[in-house]
């Protein structure tokens, strides 16, 4: 039976998760010697979450001074100043508006001279920081987390991946609707790396993601749907709107609320 805890809400998902993150960090009472380590995603779904995290900071309700962040992925060969790079995305939507120290920000280097070495060092740094206290992610239509496309091993480390056609078509909206302009490769945090986080929250919205949610909650563990890796995690949540949960059977017994 899946261990995934499902939260289906009519609330704004971004606000719900941002509020949880605020309480999680504040309860942790991070310090220079004991920072809070978090994994941050990109894409459309987390935008509201970043907006509310910024608001909490500006209101004095939350500080990122002792937070260390690790982003999930980055395109290979895309200049960090390119508006579609995840470096640009994170600074535009969060980092430029909060008090996180620059040295605490970690995003994969898609332009490293030795990409494989950069991937190994990324995982090593996560371990040196004590591991991720909280991993936040979204999910693709085909069930991928970060850029772990169907077929990714459940124990995979951070690595260079080839993006499949469906993912490039889905991301073409950020590249003038031209799939050929979407980079063919990316560095992605691996499923094994993700599973090492102490807590995982996946944000999902829209009917196009409903099949991935159904497979994760009610289907078998399957490498062709990376989201199903979470079935064995002791503290994994999927936070979904009604459309994303629309294919679940009414008998699902995993519905819950945040602790």
C-alpha cells in the first residue's frame, strides 16, 4: 500500500504549502550551525508558493538567513542570464526578494566543464549540509519529478539527463512555443537524492496531471512513472486541487491534512 499522504484542497495550493513551509522553518529555529536545508522546484505550479513566501518575508514572519537551498534541475548549455534558465527563474521569483545569503543558494551548473563531476559534487554538498529537511517539487504530465523522465532508476543520483519529446513540447511555452528551442539535456537531481530528503511535498494542479496522481496513489511502483517512487517514503505528501485528484477512486484511504 502506498505511504503517500494525499491532500486535496479547494484552497490556493501555493498559499497552503507556503504557510506550511513558514511554520516548518520557524519551528526548526535554524541557525548558522544548524541551517534548514530545502529543495526548490521551478515551473508554473510553484509560482504562487514563491509569491507567498516573499510576502511572509516582507511582513517579518519568515527569514531565510539560515536556510540553504538546492534547486532540482537546470538546463545544460543555457546561459544563467537567459530568462528561461532556472537560475534566472529563481532569482526573479524568490531569491532577489528575500534575505537568503548568496552562498546558501545552490543550483546545478549546466555549463560546467565537467558535468559529471559537477553532478557528483552537487550530491556530495547536499550530504555535507546534513541532507534536505524538506524537498518541494512539481510533477510532469508523464509523472516525472525534476527531470527524471520515465525509466529513471529509483536509486538514481544527480546526473545529466536527456529530455524526452513530451517534456520539450510541454516546456516549449517558455521558448516561444518552439520545442526545438528547448535544450535537449539537463542536470537533474536524481530520484535517489530526492528520496533521501526527510520530508517531501509535491504540488499538483490541473486535470492534465490527474493520471500521474492516480498512478502514484493507487497504482504499482513503476519506474515509468517517477512519482511512484514516493510510495516507499515515510513522509511524502501530494498536495492537489480537485482537478488533479479527479481520477482517484472514492475508496482511496490516503486523504489527510498536514501534521
